[in-house]
């Protein structure tokens, strides 16, 4: 024989489950709909156009950072922008007391486009002619990333 208190406990639990379950299902459907949306006019969010980010980093003395930036634009950035397959650049600067860090992010249609100037070993740094005059800690490797999302406005 079933105890009355156990029966009512099970009945209450079943009733609550029946009331809450449809609400949980609706909230999951709404969440999935938001995640599945694509970002309009975003080439990195579509499969038809892959973008590769090439990231280089270097540290200089802060006293020479403005001079180096001018040199970087003239000797490096303008050259890279003229290469077929280059999609644009970003130069980031971080001043930390006596040292200034620069990070250059260039965007490319493919790794093959990067090979046009970097050669087969695209991970190897291709230093500018006067980098030794400026760089404190020259890096020997460049990093490459597939851009999955570019949501800049």
C-alpha cells in the first residue's frame, strides 16, 4: 500500500515539473535563436571569406617610440598594405615607463597571401632594415590566427 504522504509528494513534484518544463524549453529556444544569428556586413563571420591575422610584437625605448613609429609606417606598414591580399592593418602601442611595446596586426585573405612577402616560413619574423637600432628584445616568431569574429564598428 502506498503511503498518502509519499503519494502527495510525488504528485506535487510532478505538477511542478509539468509547469516549469515548458518555460525552460521556451527559454532554450530563444537563446539558440540569438546564438545562431550572423552579424551583418561582417566578412569574418561568413564562411565565404576567411581572414588571417598576422601579429608581430616588439619593444623599444620610450624615448625613441615616436621616431620608431614613423619609421615603422614608412618602411613597413606602407609596404605591407601594397601587397595583394592585404586587408588592412592595426598598430597598437603600450607605454610602460622606459619601454614602449608595439603590436602590429595585419589582416590577410589567406596564408598564401602572407607568403608573397614572408616566404614559405610565415612564422619567421621579417625584420625591417633598421629594427636593430630600435628594438630592445627582437622577437623571432610571428603569430597567425584565423579571425572568427570582427565586430568593430
